[in-house]
């Protein structure tokens, strides 16, 4: 994940279409003016900037942390109005996890074997950071949510919904990559870039993982319409996944779903973050 404005700011990532596994192919770091013919026009039509576009096996990473697949770019998307919500409030996608009222829907977050054996600063492993991120959700879930997020080591058997956490290929242009729910299921994969995260504070890695889990269950970036709020460049389009305002949320410059973060930063859930989780998945 690249640094922004020459400072220790990094981009989150959200993926726009389900990809079951990432291919072990190095990222092609191409400037925006070397895109294949016709791609720049499609990116603009979808409502995104063509500056600093990166090409990866799944498609095109635009504006630092949004992945557009070729299939999405072939859709006839139109750039919509951003409406009146031009403040950093909480937003969701059109797709959410199917978690029926009156039942507890369990989602297990599980690292692969490579991450289980990886170390980060403070001599703490990624499994610890995943457990810490999950604990933030569990503190809200019990007893308020019908969505219960738990964790399991790589060798454990699981059932139900599973979010697999992988190590991203070296050179990937993001610190974390995830996606939005599909057909009522949480997005099933998170990719963590150890090129960046191996050198981060444990609390920052926990925040990155919690953020990516947020995408997997349906949350957009809090500042999707103006990423400069958190130090990024550009903006994102509501198309094709939607950017639906969570009623009752207030202006929040500390949300765990802001698009960018400072190196060493910790973003536990704010009051608005908790309100949003309860709004979507309350019992």
C-alpha cells in the first residue's frame, strides 16, 4: 500500500468483486498514462480518477485502495451525485450479510499458515492481531448484535461463514485488501501486506484488520466522497456497490472506516461506529 503526500500515511483497500484467491504475481506499478487502450475512459465513466492507477491480477487499483475488475469496467456505470451527505458519517454498501433476526450468525476470521508464522514489530504475531481485531467486534456483539465474529487458527476446522486472511504478494499497492458482501455472505478473503505491516505498531495492524473486516460485512469508507479528510487523494464513487448513509450517525473524524491512517495510529470503535454496527445487525 503506497504512502500518501510523502508522509507516513497509508491507504486502506476495498475490493469490488469476489475473488476467491490472489495470484502470486508481482504488482505492475504502471502510471496512469500507460493504461491499456480504452481503460482510462471506463475508469472515468465509473466515477474514479485515472491518476496513479495500479494494475494487479484481479484488475485495476484506482485512487490508492479501490479495485475495479474488467467486468465492472465493462458495465455501463454513470457517475452519480454525492447527495447531501458531504460529511464523514457512516455508510454501508447495498449488499449486507444475511443475518436473520432472532438468530446468531457466526463469522470466523481465520489466518492462513503463512500469516500464522509471521512476526510484526513488538515480536507479536498476526494471529494475535486478528484476535485483537475480533475482540473489538465481540465487545459490541455481546449482547447487542445478531452477528458474532470469532477467530480460529489456520489448522482448525470451521463451519458457517469464514473470512480467510492471507499474506499479499510483495509489492502490492495497499496495506489491506478486502471486499463487500456477495449474495448475503460476507466477503471471504482479506489480504495483508507485510511489506508495510511488519513495521507497524501492533495497534495499527489491529486497526487495519478491523477495518478490512468492516468491508467484508458491508461498510464503506466513512470519507468515500472526499478521501482528503483522512489524508488520501481523490474520492470514490457510490457505483456499483452503493454508499448508504446510516441514520443517526454524526460527524466522525476518528472512525475505523476512514480511508487512510497515519503510521502508528490506533482507531478503536467510536460511538458512531458502534451505533452503525447496531443499526445494521442488532438483535
